[in-house]
C-alpha cells in the first residue's frame, strides 16, 4: 500500500533537517577545537627548546629550574647565549623552599655527582634578580642583576653573565668565587634574612690579577750586557775649572746586581798660549787626555719604583800627551820628563738610574777622582847656546777632582 504524498514529503523534510543539523554540529566542534589554547607544557617546551643530552665528551652545566615562567625564560635565554659554546646543558630540580645554605650544599653534591662545571639558578628580588653559581668544592658566587625595568631584560643580562662565567670556568680562569667556609657563613646570614636584597651582602672574594712585572723586576730576572753613553764633566785643573766630554762604557750585569766593565772618555785637549819670560815670543802648550777605566760595582734595583742605585769603583789610567810649539823658534823648549805620561787614579762613583723600560735607563752619577800622583806641567826655555832662560808652569791638574755624569744606558 502506498503512503500518502503528504506523509512522504514530511519524511524527506525531516531527513534533510537532521543532515543539516549534523553538519552544523560537526563544523562547530571543529571550530572550537582549533580555537582552544595550546597545551602550556608543550608551549614551554617549544619556546625553551630541548636541552642537550648529557655528553661525557663535553663540559656540563646544570640549570636549576622549576615549571614557572621565570625558569622557562631563563632556560631559553641561557640556551641562546651558550649556543656557540661547547658545553652541554642539563635542567635539574632544586627545592626552592630550602634555605640558601641547603641549596648550596645540594647543588655541590649534584655538581660533584654529575662532574659538571657548575650549577646555576636565579632568584627573583624586588629590584631585579640574584644569580647563584655553585661549583663542586662548595665555592659560590652570588651576583645581583639590577637596573632593568622589566624581568625579561634582567633574565637576558643574567644569561650573558652565565655565558662569561661558564667560558671562564671551562678555561680555568678565576671568576671571584667565595671559598666554601665563607660561602657557608654568608649562606646562613642570607637564610636568616627574609629580605631578598640580602644577596647584596654576599660579595665574592676579590681575586687580584697578578700585576705586570716592572722594568726593574724584569732587570733582576736575568743577566744583561750594559752599554752606557753619557756626558761627563770634571773639575780637572786650576787652569780649566770644568772639563767636559763624552764617556762610553760597556759592561756585564748579573741578575743579582753585581757588574763589571770598562770605559773610555773622549775629552777635548787642553791648549794654552803663554808669553816667553824674556818677552821675545809666545809659546803654545797642548795636553791631550785619554782616560781609560776598569769598573766594578753593585746595582740595587727597587721592584716597584723603577729606580736602581749603583755603587761602583773605577780604576783609571789617564794618558796625557804633551806638546809645546814656539812659532818664532829662536829658543828651545824643554819638558820635565816624557811627552807621554800615565796618571793612575781611583774614582768611587754613585749612580742613580730610572728605568722606564727594561732595556733602557736614564741615569745621573756623582763621583770623585783621586789621582795617585801629583802632577805639575811646566816648560823650560833655553837660548841657542843652551843657556837657561827661565821656566813657566803651564798646567797643574787637581789631585782630587769632582765628577758629574748624565747619560743613558741600554741593557741587552
């Protein structure tokens, strides 16, 4: 029996409505699923990035972090900063409810067990962050990270500091760690003070960089050859109140300060023109000096000031060559002795050096030259028949002569 047309139309209309309702419901569920927030743990993992798997061949840095936003930001920032450093990162759990000393002790145990270079964590404070670094022997470094208006900026700055500490630890360079005993004392004080700013009270023990060696310290490290060039002045004779010249000496200086050497002085010759006693003419008298010295002494160099004091004794042989001429030639000139004379002398000298460089010094010296024989230079006159006409004292060198020296020394 056939159904009435009206009934069949109603059935078709109901089926169509049910299909439309099912399609709308499916579209709504799909839209709701796509709009739902992503899983927070998955997001944190994606933003933070996977930490390195522990590798026995690479140094290991432990990062203490919980599931909070601060820890996730720290892990991400440290991972970025250490991306080009050959170090493995491992996240570990450290109970934040423990006091500072307990966390330092637990961190020390973890670092030793994992053979890590260190353990790092961050604590928030009202004006920034406090960075904690613990190494295996219990030494600790607490570094406030201040001056940032937002927490992310402070975290990024802390990551930069962690990078420097990590590379220094791997390279074995000092970073100012507080020794375990001091760290323990500071830790107890910090735990007793609930104010997070108490981290300011924990200052790393300063590690003084070794000061560079001064020029005098380098001078004392080994032996040197020493070459000196100087101006020398001497109150040599009554007829020449001050005699000036150049002095050159070469010696060897031991690391302990004792030295020996030899020197020579180049001095312009003495020349004097005098009249004959008879008034018949004039005579020119010349003396050329060639002082030669043997030197022995001791130089004390002060470490920090760059100064050195040199006490030395010189044994001097002065070679004097005399010559007299009479341009008129109507009388003969007679010397009392040989034209070449050797005058022995000794000269104690005190020299003060300033060394701006280990290879160079500027110095001033004072001494006294004591001749061992008294010298008087004179000329006797005789006529063509050999009859004496008189004698003139031309030059009388001082028996004791002050000496002043100013020059430069080169250490080879």
